[in-house]
């Protein structure tokens, strides 16, 4: 940016006296004093004024490089020279010598960029001169030099924290940064950008401003185009621009020139730091105000001063002659010339004094008080209050005497610092002015919304603030409804993110080779939900809840168990009742015909025991249906195990009796002593006793209990009976399996025994069916979950018991009921060979 620096010496009215000046040999005056008023004590000002091209410029075609040599700009050497002159008598430049006691500079105000403050500090800090800077934050060169700085600028860390909170508030997690390559810019990138990353914000790019010098304009123009392409190609809609007042001009020129070169410009939400002043226009005819419409600018907190606008409205060309920079500004702004320059400006109109600043568009001159002007106003009053504090301190010690007055005039710059550090007052608009422990202004920032209009005028609307007195997460106050967004967003809050939000029911998945803000969206796995957009991970539902179909909410699970109210439970209950009644019917038939040969031949007592055990087996099914209780769980497996063991052992006893019967056909056979009720009772009781011991050990160690299975079914909590000990459960099944296998083996070997009614054949088939049912039961039981697991066990009980009932007793019932003529002793004793 091209700037013109001037020296302003402003009179402080607090201390005025008449003192004859000392005489020194005068040298030629330097052309730096553009505004001067003499007095006893002075406040010096080294101010950088943004100026403009001396020739009319429009970026309608590629500008000639020669144009840029007409620029009036400021160099660091001139700041050093101005600083030295502040220490010399006016118009008599003798460094380090002061030829009179009057016109003594006691403090210097410098700004608005850090270059001014740092360069003047090189000279003034040697003399411990108080330096009040505005418009920018300075990086102090060590603690000693920092002691002489008083910044009319809030803590810059607060501003960067405010930018972070602003991005988080609007959820602009994808942004870019264009910053000035200086100490302040480096501090921002090194110290604060990591905090942005920690908060989940990532950057599409981090670039530095092109150089702000014009030594080789053709090279700079190429860099302008490259930078504009980076800005415009970015998918981020909210971009941070961190610079100083001179970078504002570079930024605007860069965009204007790039547009001429064919770069398509897209409006963005520009987030600019307080060091920049977007209203500082160097080209009155530039028509890019609409490009910055909707931008959000940080600014030092300020209030409108009463009478300031009236003061500006009364300015005219006559008053403009008081200083050099106002005169030049008036001449170029109103395109007129002053009488003294008519010879050199033939054909141009004369400045008549009728020109009014209020007639200028805001893009050329802003009548409202800027934050920089407000800072200068406060800086002058800071010096005044500090000086008043010194005066009161001397008055308390010596009273209002001539000697006390001379002490004020003999005040050395270093004696001024303790009073400046303690300054605290309310200015004319009621705002408190004081410094923090680091010498920065104890104040916050305003957030300004730049609103542009088609006539190239603009309005700065205060839409929020950054309050340093509250915690960081609450420091931002924003009135979103008052913000005018860039036109291409149709007054909707812009989105600034690498990709679309991940919808409810999905989570973010990192893209390889991309910043962490760029991600793919993947559906949540089963059992997990995401009830917010852009969730990093899906969260599992509580155990008693399940994910809905959209996987964006958890619903309470129902309680599931095999009940009498559902078709499956009703069907199994009816089936169990049917076979129970069928068993009772068979038992009734056998009891009614208990004296017939066929009943006697099949060991009547053993048959009754088998039928009763089968009846109880069918009734065991009802222990498995209904809501599991502690008693029902306690009895389910053990009752089933013992009762079925009795039934199978009866089958084994029947088979052994058949075999022994054919082995004792000779009267002298010793095997006859084994036949009878004692043998069958021994077999049944011993086998059942072994199973009873297993079940007793099971109940004594790890008994079954009611259990809520949260995982078997997605939408239900399964209430079931837990076996307690899986080993004991399968031990019961294994023992029954051994009994069934032995019965099957013995019956299979006895199937060809010569008899007209060989029961071994039916026992073989029934045991074959029994073994198949329970062999299929094990894998099916292990692979089934929930209430269907219970249903599998009930079906296996019913199927195996029904198989025994039908295979063993249906032939006998057929003969007893349908073919009573066969139920004769002679028929049963007839042998077939």
C-alpha cells in the first residue's frame, strides 16, 4: 500500500506560559511540519495517511507500469527523520540538541500501522519517550523497549480469539487465511492457528499478501493474479484477511486488476482484522464496494463523539490551507485548484470554499467517526490526564507555587511513565479508558458488517462485539438478524465447509490426503446412531434401547418372551395339551384292559411308569411358556431332565426285558432269576437316580435364573431363563443321550428275535427318532436366539416324547381297540420262523 507520512504537533492546553526562547544558529527548516502550534508542552504525532494515485486510474484495461511512479509513499527513513526532529527545535534541525525550553515534546502518538510505531521507537525509546500507538498491535522488542509503549489498541490475542469464536458460532469450519508477511502475521500463524485446528477449524490455504512495494510492478501483477485465483478457487465461503491499513489497498487493487485479466470474482464473507481499514480508498472512482458487501470487520470499540460530524461539515477550502495534507486531499477530492496554483493548473476549476465534505460519497470520505480517529482522541486525553495527575501530585507536595509550575515544565519523559500506566478515566461519551498490565488498551472489539449500495456508498453496521470481561466461550455477542450477507447467498447464512454436512444417521470418515475438515459420510453401523449432523463417530444406544430405522434416535426396547398371547406360544401349548390328553387316553385304555394278555405281556407296571413320565414330559412344556420366574427357571431344565431320564430308562428296561426273555426260554437257564419287577425297577431307579444327582449338583452350584438378554434381538429385551451352568445343562442332555443310544443299540440288536409281537422293533424306531431329534436340537439351539430358542427346546421335548408315545403304544392300542381278537394268549405265544 502506498502511504504519505506527515508530522503533526498538537498543542496541549493544560499548561501554557510565556517564555523567551533561547537562541540557536538556525538551519534550513525541514518540510516535515505539516501541522504545528507552539506551546509549553507538546504532543507529537507521526501519522501515516493513506493517499491515492495522482493520475486518474480505472482498471478498464491493463495499466501502464509508468503510472505507479507517480505514487507518494512513505519510507522508514522518513519516520526516523521525523522522530529526530521531534527532539529538535522547530525549523532548526540539530539532533540531540534542544535550543529552547518551550515547545517541549512529552509524548508521541504514532500510527496507524505497526511500521510507524516500530520505526519511531528506534529513536524515541533511546530517550524513554512515551509512545502511544493506535491502529495496530506492536510486537515489543524486549521488555525495556516495551516499557515506553502504550497501545490504544486492545490485546491482539483477544481479536484472534474473537475470530475463532465467530467461525465457531456460524459453523464456518472450512476457511482460508491471507495474512501480511510481517512479525504480526507470523505471530498469528505460529501462536493462534494451532488453536483454530484444536477447535476443529481447518484451512483450505494459508497465504501471504503480495509485496506492497512497486519496484517491479509487472512481477507484482502476476502475483496478484495468482493470489486472486487461489482466493476465488477456494471452496470456502468465509475467508480471513489479516493485515494492516496498507494491505487494504493492495487487496483491493489485486482483486480489481485480476478481474480485468479475466479472473472470475466470487463474493465471499471477508473476515478482516481491526488493523485493516476497508473504508480507506485510494481510488475515488473504484467501483468495488459491492464486492465487499456482507463482509465482517473487526474494529477497536468506539462511540460517536458529540459534535464531530458538525466539525467536519464546517470544514472548507480556507481551513484546508492550515496543513499540507488537508490541502492536497481537498484538491484531488474535489478536483479543483487553489489560487496559488492557477498558473500551474490552467483550465482546472478553483476551489471556491463552497465544497462540502458531506456531499462526498462514503466511499470517498466517511463523516462518521472511525475507530482510528476515536483512538487518537483517547490518546490525547490519556496524555492530558497523565499530565493532570503529575500536576496534582506536585500540588500536594508543594502547593500551587511558582516552583511547582517550573517542575512541570522541567518534566523529563521518563518521569511521565508511572502516571501513564495508572491512567483510568471516562471520556466524554462515558467510555472507560485504561491500560492492562501489558500496556494494551483495556477494551474489546466491535464487529462491523459492511453494507454496500448500488450508488457506491456504504454503511458500517455494528452487529456484535467481543467482550474481554467474560469467559472465551461467551465473549462473542452477535446479532445475526442484523447482518446483511453477500448477495449471492440470498440473505441466508453462508455455509463454509469442505463438503456437505453428514446427515443424521451417518458419521464422518476421513478422506486420505485431505485436511481433517474434508470427509466422507458413512451410514452408522447397526445399533448405533448419530442424532446430530457432522458427528465424528456414531454412538451406541443404551442396552435397553435400539436404533430406529433412520439411525438418528434410540427407541425403548420391548420385553420379549414366549407367551400364551402369541401364535407360537399358543400353538406349542395346544400341541402339549393334545399329546397330554392323548397320553391320558392311552393310559386309560391300558388301565381298562390291564388284564388282557397284551398289557400283561408288556410289563404293566413299567408301561404305566412310561406313560406317566411321557405325560409329565408333555406338561413340562408349560414351564417354558410364559414370563420366566425364579421358580419356573429353577424347575425347567431339571424337571425335564429327570422326567425324560425316567422315560428313556423305561425304554431301556423294556428292551433289556425283551432280550432276557428270549435268553431264558429253557427252564434250566439261570437268566430267569433276573426277570421280574426287581430288574425293571432297578434299571429305572438307578438311571433316574444318576440324572437326579446331576440335576441336584446343578441346582446346588449354578442354578438357572431369570435373565434379560439385551443383545439377541435388536428391538427387544429377551426375558429368558439362563442355564446358569452350560456344562451342567449339556451334562443332563449327554446322560439322556447315552441312555437313548444304549436303548437304541440293544433294541436294534433284538429287532429280529422270533416273536409275533416283538416290541424291540418299535423301541428301535422310537429311539432312532428320539436320538435324531436331540442331535438336531443341539446345533439348532445354539444358532437360535431369543424366545425362538425356548420354542426349539419345547418342540424337541414334544417331538421326542410324541415319537415314543406313537411308536410304542399306537400298535398296542390298535390291537386293544380295533383288533381285540388278536389280544389272546395264543396269538401272542405263536412264533414265527
